[in-house]
C-alpha cells in the first residue's frame, strides 16, 4: 500500500511516499525548483516520489496533507471575527463589523467558507466594503480562506499538478492536523516503543505546541498551547527586530547568541511567562499577530512574513536594527537572552511531558526543534535519557508525518521503519553523472571506491575545499555527507576562507564537525548520537585548539555522528582523513551558495563553477579546478 504525504501552501513545501510502512522517498520542493523554502504546491517533489517508487498516482491508496481547516474551527472563527470586528468598529464601519460579528455564532457565510474551504468570494466581497486599513485586515481573512480552499481541495490540486483527470485519483484523501503530523514524524519512525512526544513550532491549525505519549502504533495527545502564544513567534519576532527579515533566518540568531551575554533575561522572562502544567503565555503587548494580524505570503515563491513585534517591543529594547547596520553589543546580548529564555521555557514543557508520561525517551519535532543548541542541552536539563529529533523537524517533515499518521494511527498498521539517517532524496548513477560532466565540457577522471576516499582525504589534509556529491540527497536542512562541502577542521583560517570564497554569509555562523561515531567521547563532553546534526555539544577543552575551524566561540560544535552502517562512503572518507592526520572528523557544511542545497549533478557542477571550491567529487568522478 502506497501513502503520499504532502506539506503545501506553507513554508518548505515537501512530499513523502511510503510503501507498507517503509519510507520510499521524501524531498523538499525547493531542491527541484531552486526557490528557498518554497511555499506552494510540491509538484516536483511529488513527481520525484512517484518516480522513485516506479508508480503513478493511480497506484497510491491514500493521500494526506498536513493541514486541517476544520481543526479547532470554532476557535478560529471566534478569534478571526472578533479581531476583525474590533478593527472595523474602531474605524466606524458598523455594517461590515456587524456582518463579521455574526460569525461568532458559527453559521455565517464566511464561517461556512472557513469550514468548507470554498467561499473565498464571500470574504473578498467583504473586503471591498472597507478601505485602507479595514481592507488590509479583511484581506488577511480572504487570504486565509483562499489557502483553506486549496487545502480542502487537494485532489483537484494534485490532478492539475500531475496533468491527470480527477477521476483517475482513486486514493482516499485526508486532512491531518498540523501538529499531529509533527508528532507522528517524531515517534512512528523513532527507535522507541514508548516515548513522550513534543511538537514546538510557530503555528499550525491554531496550535503552537502539542505534547502527548506514543506507544506502539498510536499517539495520545495530552495537551497543547493555542494561538496566540508561541515560542516560534517569540523567536521570529526577535529575529526580525535584530535585522534578519527573511524566512528561516532564526538559525542566524542561534549562531549569534554565544557572542553576547543574557543581560536582557529579565525582560525576556516578562515577554514569555511559564505557567502550571507545561503552559506558557506571551506578553501580547509586545506583538502584533493577535490584534493586527501578520501579512504572510504562501505562494510558489519564498515565504514572506510581515512584522510580528509591536511598537511596545521597541519601547522595551530600543530601536530595531536595520539589516545593513553593524551588529552592536545590545544585539548580541538580545540574541543571548532570547536563546536562554527559549531553553528555559522549552525545558519547562519537556519536564512536564516527562512528569505526565513517565517516559525517559523523547521524540521531538516542530520548527523550534531545529534549535540544536537547545537540543544539545535536553539530556542535561530534563529527566530524558534518549532523544530522537526528526531530521526534517520543520514543516517539510510533516509530509512524512502525514504518511505515518495515516499508516499507524488511522489504519492501525504495525510500525516498520526506524529513521536512522535522512537519505531519502534523489540518487544518481555514475553513468548519469558522467553524461552531465561531458555536457559541461569539464575534464574529469574516474576513480575506484578506494581511490575516491583516499584521494579526497588527501585533498582535505592538504587544505583544499572539497565539493562532495554522493548517493541519495538528504531530507531536511542539514547536509549529512551526501550534498556537502568539506574542509580540514585543523585550519583556523578555514572559516573565513569558506565564508568569503563560497558561502558568502555572516562571519559569526559556525561550521559543523562530522565525526566517526566511535570517536565522539574523545572530543565531546556528551556522547548521545547526533546522526542528523541537530545537537550542539561542548568540545572538550583540550581538543578545541586541534579543531579550531569547527569550534564555536563558546567552545561548542554542532556535530554529526557518522556510522559505517548508515553512510559507509562518508565514513571511509573520514576514516582515511583520520589515518592521515590523527583527527577523526572533518568540517562539513551544505553544498550551496545562498540557494537551496544542490540536488542534481547539474546543480553541483553549477555551484562548483561559480564558487571557489577547489575540487569536486561527483560519485566516482573527480574534477579539479
């Protein structure tokens, strides 16, 4: 039985396909259309999944999308109508306000539009009755309805995307609540028979945080945090305030935080307050999303999100930073304070999850679970002893969660998959790569497997920057040794070389160490496996000078533990480098330059040509500059 999961009309559109409970393929749309965090319908990702399985859409039994417009519907209607009514009444538009206020009873035309996802015209008509600010507020409602309509009519969208008749789609279609998809992705492919499961996110289906307990082939949801309170919103608002306005920039603030001190922790404890039973609340005076709404773009381009923080936020912290201004001490201290408060609140939630489940294993997902600094401290600050973090923890991973929510929870099928890596994307044969190289007119040589890793290790030891393109592409944001740029971690100057010659990014952002899994204890203070590069650990003090290029300013490193079983070729490369240098790890960063990670040999060749990568290994083929 084939099940197709989709994340669409939201950031990081993606598709995943399983067969009888086993992963066949999963990939983000951005890797194919080259639009970062692409937010439309994942047409190319779906086509790839079907090709990987050697099937057509007619062979798929179930299709699901990680959005359910009916989830928490009464709360959505009430909140939306009250907000719009307040805005319009305040500007003396009583007729329009009256029409919206009537929706709180749940029986107006617009309410049916939200429920059925088919009445966007009603909302558009209402927006035309206002002007200026009124129209902007109501346009947000119309946009949400349009989005809901698409989510509700996935069958039609899928038929159009694949150029087939709807009559040929015999699958059963499902709307899976957003956070239940996150939880499913964090448990059903984990190695745990029973575990606490937590989703920490921005928002999805009116929820920001959800926790429960997974056992066997089912998950019981225990509690949640509802709109407008959100750790993701807190982090994004501060990211915007610090002059990083683009979708996905939150990781930059995590990298900046160690350069500051948490001098503003008192203010951040007022911004988000913890409550009993794992709950928390934002100080809403400092945010806009609950009153004015936030403009969002979920079209086929990169997502855009309007300003979230309010004028009160600026009164607390001073003038916002312009993205072209130099970072100040205040900016670094704000980042440090935000990071500390995020950890405090997250550990508050996790400790409660442990208390109510009694579990010592944890499955974690949601966009906040990309905060690897927080993740690396979970075992030090909570009673949990083992952690599985979904490799595609953000919204792209909900496509996979949809598949398993259907397979395990709805169909009550047994669990059959443990996700030990994230190598679920396109793979290319040496012959396919050779044809691309010949078309590019680049000179190349072909090596045996043994020659390949030995030569690459020698190049790294000699200080060359290596493009490493091997096997299936990774799912999620981390390059795990198949779509990577590699370098020698012993060379302190390598950080600046990579940033200036290839990555063209902020100097404060660190690079990752990929280390042989049996050597972790020699270099790091913690040894819990981190196979998908989602944990930051302290590097032992006496090792930091040995590997300065991957040691962050606070003595930490976001490590990838590499096993021979999961990625034998990458393991052999690091093993060969270890034999030459005595160091069992390499610097690893994603194979890209201000674009999505490369997917195909053509993408890799184009990135090699336009940057200053010294040598390119494509499968068993080698290209020197």
